[in-house]
C-alpha cells in the first residue's frame, strides 16, 4: 500500500487516516449522487469498514464525516468540520516532510492539543499555497515555515499561539 491510499479526514475533533477513501468516493459518485444522506452514509460506512477499523461507539461520527467528504467530492454544500487548529504539511513525502509531520504529532501530544493534520503531497496542490520549498508548514491558513523542519520550541510556540 502506498501513502496515497490513506486520506486524512476530521472525525469530531480528531484527524483520522482512512484507507481507500478516494477510491470509494470515486466508485460511489455517479450511482449515489442523488440518494438520501442516510443511505449514502450507510453505504460509505459499509465499504470503508472493510479496510478501516471503526469502533461501534463512534460509527455515527464516522458516518457524518464520510458523508461530508462525499459531498465535498461531489461539490455539493456540506456541514463544516468542527472549529479548531488546521495544520497542513506540504511536501512530496520525503524524509524531512514525514519528520515534520511526526514532530508535529509528538508536540501536539506533549502540549495536549488536537488538530487536523493534512499532509499535502500532490505537487499541483502544493503550488496553490505559493510556497517554493518543502517541507512547508501552514497553521490555520498561515505559512509558518518553508524548506526546513522548525525547532520543537518554535512548533510549540506556534501551536499555542494558534490555540488562543
């Protein structure tokens, strides 16, 4: 399995990696585009449960998140994700980019912070952010770092500032 097979989505206040989401969205797009939300949500849960562990106590939260992603995919209006920190790591998946993502997760655990972390690997998508080096770090839409993994104390400072 390659890195591209995992998509980060927001389930409640947590960022969760879902295996095979893009494939399921493409497969369902035409047939399920005009079906009721409940039916679409149940089918998404059924298909994505094959490759992902979804705890029974949070199935409804996952269903809501999957439905939101399906609507985004179709370009339809959808209910926004919960507010909070939004972090993007821009980079093709090189060791430095992966190190930045792992360092962010460690710092977030250390300072007891939750956030959605998305690792953007597609060159065209990265270009949309106007950065000319990787890894790049974006917190709540603001470019914080380009071309390096910032020191741990800087990450802590930026995350704490973004929380307040």
